[in-house]
């Protein structure tokens, strides 16, 4: 490890394999154990959490205390200690005799934090784990010429990492998605010029269907690009095919979609992070139907995770992929993805997404159509038009239902409640007036609507 590599780590900030400590503390044995139990990592003494360099002296006494902490872990942890510029670098490799523990217990690394493990997490994490996960396997025929500098720069911008001169080799090495002479599958998934050459199954398919069945396709896109491009493509596709309305807040116009974008982003990130990329002949699917949105990724629950613990315990199939998304601030945080999705749906008054996990993992969002919103929010058990002796369209039914519930409602509030544009609201109100099903009592401002019962 050289000064350039250390400077790169400091600019990137803390993550899955990097921890900053301003000064030595005996509690760094928790970080040692966490790194040994996860993917290995580096502890930098003399660096604040905000990336400020404070410096730390490497004396014989300090070196002895660090080695003593490592020997007292169970099993003992082998590590290396060196002074690079003003920073003490403690390099902890991934352990071969997991699980490791120290006096405070068992720990693991999630995103940029060290977390204590519960008994359930301990049992799950080390049950039937592969010795070398797919994301960590090196690609034999991939060279540094196959890495895209544009994608490297794009990642640096998204992660808000300031680097004057881009060195792809140093960056991928510091992110632990490449060795000095080899690039892992995780590195290829983010930075390869042509992913299809190395991981042909790393594909995302976006489809919009007419109706509620997988029969008539009216829009399809296939993404076989880096994972950041897939994330962006899926978000754009969903925005394109979901209904939306605009609200003016002060001087700013805001687009509000029928399904909360926060929940959809979490679902997309969840699918990308937890997908089993080793399964050939598969694709991550984003499907839009008239009544629902489904996001399906290959690979069910991680090995050893019982269904009853799903959503409570965070066990990731792809730790490095999760770390890179964490650095870009895209969606999921450790163990919070499902909860954040649910909170976003509840905040919009929508049903929770349905989740299935067998060979494939499916998240299903029900689309709230205007007619369904009107019935759900305003308690319409039968069609008002039929009750009033008239045959009406769905939009007119929804408007009547809202007016029946709130006679003082405005055009803007009708638009927000039904999902229709204000122009559509005004046209349908004119038709309802022609049919003499509603009248306006009083002035435009300060008056109210009266629904006429003809029976």
C-alpha cells in the first residue's frame, strides 16, 4: 500500500472496507472482528470521520497494543501495521476461520459502519456461505483496457469523490473490486466498457404491457450496461409509464406520481443489490401493467435466512455492490430497504407492496387508478350514477363520489383526489351539469356543490 492509495481511500470516505479513527482506542478490536467476518478492510488511525487528516504516531508501544488486541480475538486475527505519511494503517484480511469475536462479541461490517451481530444474524451469516461469492471472483480474460474511464468518472461524480486525476486501477483497488492484476465481477458490473463480453446475464429488461396480462407489449427496453445505468434506466422507464399530476408549491412546480418514487427506487436498488448474478439465462425484470408494477430479480432469499426473519435482518448476497450503491447514496441502507418502501406507501395512503421470494424475488406495487382512489377514499360501495338514474363514465363517477363526500371541494382538490387534470375535471363537471346531476350553489368562491338525487 502506498501514499496514493491511502489518499484515495480518504477522499472516498468510510465504506464497507474502510474505517477512520482519529486516535487509537482499545475498541478497534470490534472493527478488526467486523472486517475479518466480512470482506476484510483497513483501519486508518489519524483520520476524522469528515476526512480531516489529524495524524497518528506509530510507536513500538502502540504497535504492541494493536497486535495484542488482534491476538486476543477468537480465533486470533492476523494483520499488518504500517505508517504511511501521517497515518497508521491497520490492514485486516478477510478471515478464513469465521466467525471471529472479541471481548465485546461478534461484529460485522455493513455499509460504512461496524455493527454487533445477534445470535440469529450470526447463525444465518455463516450458514452455507460460499467460500468465494460470485461478485468476488476474478475475471481471467479481463484487462485494464476493458475498464471505461467515463464510467469511473461518472461513479466519482455520483459518490461526490473529488479526484484531480483519475487512475482507474487505484480506484478499483481501493474499492476492493479489483486486485493489482485482476478485476472482479463486481468491478466489471460497474466499470466494464462492454459487460456482455464478461457477464452476459447482467441484463435488465423493462416492459410495459397493455392490460393486466403478459400478452400485448407496447414498450420494451433491454439494458446490458453498468449497474448505475440500469438503475437510471429503470427509474426513467417507470416515470415514463406511470400517471402523474403537477402541484404548484410557491413558485415551484412538483410532479407527483401515482406510486411514490422513493418506494420504487428502493425496490430497484434492492433488486440490483440482492440479485444472484451467477444464474445464467436470466434478466432482472421491471414490468408495468395497467393495474400493477412488478420488479423481479433472479435469486430468492440468501442462504440460511428464514422467511420469518425477512425484512428484519440484513443479509446481503453482494456486499461490494451494496457498498458502491451506498457510496452513491442510491436507495437502500443496511436493513432498512423494505421498511422505507412500506413507509413511503403508507405516507401516500397506498397498500403495502406484495413480496414473494422463491427462486425469484418479486416486489409488486398495486397501481391506484382514479376510480379505485375515489371508491377507496370516499367509501363508494355502488355507482352513484346508477343510483341517480344515469349511466356515467368512470371519471364522472369518481367526481360525483368526491362531491358527495365533500360539497365544498375545489377544482384543484378534485384534481388531486381523483388524479385527473383540472381541464378534465372542468369538462366532466360541465357534462354533469348538462345531465342535471349537480348544481353549483352560490359563487365560485365560497359556494358549494349539490348532487341531485333524481329518485
